[in-house]
C-alpha cells in the first residue's frame, strides 16, 4: 500500500494495482497554544496552514507556494537553502511498524532525523500529527515574506499549470543544480507516457 497526503509530487501509473490511502478530515486541524506551540494534523493543506499561522503571528512564509499537506511537507522536509519545516518541529505523532505490530508513538526530533529533502524515522508507517515550536513575529513582516516567496516561485516554476509539482532534488556534492542537469540533457519539454518535463523551471 501507499499512503499519500494530497497527491502532490506523485505520478500514479494507469496500471497501478496497489492500495492508495489518503488521510481524511479528522487529520485536518490546527491548534494554537500560549507557549508558542502549534499542533497540526498531517492532512491539513500547507497553504491553509501558512495563512492561519500568519494570522496568529507565526512565520512559515518560506513554505509559500509549495503544494500539498503539512504531513507531506514534513516527510520531504520542504523549505529553502536557509530553513526547512523540520527545523521548527518539537515532536511528531506517528504510527510505526515494529515486529509486525503497528505502534502509535510520539517522537522528539533531532538533527539526525532530517536533512536536505528527507525525514528519517525508522519503520515509519504514517505521520498523523505534528507539534511545532516557533516564536511570534510581526504580521506585516510575515505578509511581505509570503508575497516575496510567491513572486520567486512564479518566476521559476509553472504554478498555473496542471502538474505534479517539483519532484527533483539537487544532487549533493555537485556544482550543478537539478535544473542545470536537466537543461544540459535537453530534457525540458521531453514527454514520456503522457508526462512532460516542464518548459519553465
């Protein structure tokens, strides 16, 4: 089986015979606490999370323009070259498969659990809830940051097209980005099985 969030960054073969599970509405919520903690269900849409946090003076503007759910963003440690979503996680609630049993756990993250575009929790089955810890800042600053992030995304990504999102990671220890490698192989616009590499990225 496969567990997906919103289906972003996912291509499903027409002949797929696997069971695909999507988290439902009971995992879609946001709760705020006075001590700077924000608790979010894994199926909460990331854009909604960013705006709700902005209204409560929490700045997650660096995630603006990224599709999907909060759970998806955590599982791929979304962000930019300065900060990522896992930098602000206190604990994650999840299910793991241990000795053929499904176990519900609350795991405190450390820097060994995540890095560039990955989250590493042994035998992870599914993330259900995320607890963030962040300081409040001025709403005006957050608003400007969101606008700038969206402007940058529109300049380099085809946000207004029907697409599965950005699925490429920049290779580690390389002087070239994924985009530069795709350009050098003349893959922009290349099609295969109904899918196409974007002309604008």
